[in-house]
C-alpha cells in the first residue's frame, strides 16, 4: 500500500472527525428530555460499533500478522489501562464541573479533549497503516463515539461561561489535535517498523474499555422495556455496520 494513499485517507478521516465537533449547535433547538433519549440510542449504537471494530477489524488484522502472542495480549491490556486513566480524569473533571460553574473548569474540559482527540488521531493513523478497510472501520467507530461526547462537551463549555460561537470554535480547534496525532504516528511509522504491532491492539483495548466500562453502564440506567429494546437493536446495528465494512476487504 502506498504511503501517500495512507496519508490521504488518514488526513481526510481526521478532518471529518474534527468537523463532528460542530454537532453541538444542532442540539440547541432540541428539548433536553428528548435529547437525552436520542443520545442513549446513539450511545448504544456507538458501543456496538466500538466492540465490532475491536473484535472484527483491529484484533483479527493484528493476530493474522503477528499472532496472539504475550506481547499482543499485554498491548490490549495496556490500552484498557490507558483509557481507564483517561476516564478517571474525565470523571474527576465532570464531578468538579457539576459542583462549580466557573470558567477554569471549562478550560480543563478543553485540555482533556485535546488529549482525547490526539489519541483518536493516533488510533486512526495506526489503523490505516494496517489496511484501508481497517482505517475506515475505525474512523466510523470514532465518529459514532465522538457525536455524543462532543454534544456533552459543547454543553460543558456553555455551562462554563463560553458563548455559543466561542464554544463551537474552541471545540473545533481542540478536535484538530486528532490531525496532529495522525501526523505523528505516520511519521513515526517510517522509523519504527513494528509500530502497528503495538498501537493497534492498544487501540482495540481502548475501544473495548470505552464500550464496556463507559457506554454500556450508561445504557443500564434506562430500565423501560421499550427503550431498552431500542437500545439493543441500536447496539446490534452498530455491530452490523462493522460487519458490513468487512466486505470492503
């Protein structure tokens, strides 16, 4: 696969992911109660897509090339640990945002987003180094995860004293850190031949953690049978989207 093609697909994908940061503006006309219900269905769809990408694309590609070795297993667990730490920081930040309504906490939110989006860029770049279909599948999974997150971040910035326009601008600028992540991982791949051997299973571990420890527990807060059924359907559809992308290979 030509490196120029990988660069092109990776940069286009991260720019699309960055544009997702502007999704917050469409929520202003939606009532809070309705928004919360729609977000839960999107979260279940996202959880299915993240797990589908990890188990149907990232891990099979890695195992096919390198085998299921101790190194690969430790890399998956490392991904889980890394995202556990990130989630701890996010929960600490959100806890303080709920207790205080000061501008500094909105700044903390932006700093956390920069790190998160930077990691998204690294994951997307590493996936494209494996194959174009794997990169596309990961991009879709990241986009589906980013939509509910960006809506939440937009709300935090408004809550922290930003105007609507400034909140959108700052959300977009922090999202561009994903481009930096892609650039770094693609440049590093020229000097570190086995980079994808570790980055891809780390990414898979991160996706498994996000879906299992963050998204799915949110779904269990809704106990109404009809809503739970729609969540299940959304979850399965998220997996089926990842299955359909296998045909690109």
